């Protein structure tokens, strides 16, 4: 995972895929995600990757964390930053795995995955 994030071509592809995900989540086509659209996107991600649904509180915390300009919605740049941070944390976890497959760190930084 870490190598993927360092490869400019693969990083570009991740950003393109993130833009498609954003567009899919943007149900009202206003080029922003409100909390409901963001929550639906998080739930879909977790369902696709076998994670439990995040709580409403966790989704609100994540939304507020990535809403840098505090306008109550996420633009594509803010959403992309979130996706890249999730991938960076997953890369850290992958690197920190014990031989038995257990991890040494807790994913508290990535509220969306909880």
C-alpha cells in the first residue's frame, strides 16, 4: 500500500477513482457532500470492505474533521484528503502488522473506519 501511495501514476489513479466515488455520492449534484451524502458514502465503503457501520457520532466527527473550511459540506479536495489519509493509515497498519497478523496500533485517527 505504501508503495502505491508513492507512485505518481497510481496516486493519480486513486485520485481519479476518488472523484468518481465523490460524484456517485453527490446525489443532489451540487459538487459538495452534505453529512447525509457523506454518511451514505461511508456506509457503502464499510459494507464493501467488511467493516461495521460507523456510528452517527463517528461520521459527524469525521465529517467535521475533513470539512476544513467549516462550511458544513465537503468539496472534492476535502473528500480526497480524507481518502488519502485513510489509505496512509492503512499503509501504516500494514507495515506494523505482527507476524501473527495482529496489529500494534489502533485506528483511532481514521474515524470513518470505526
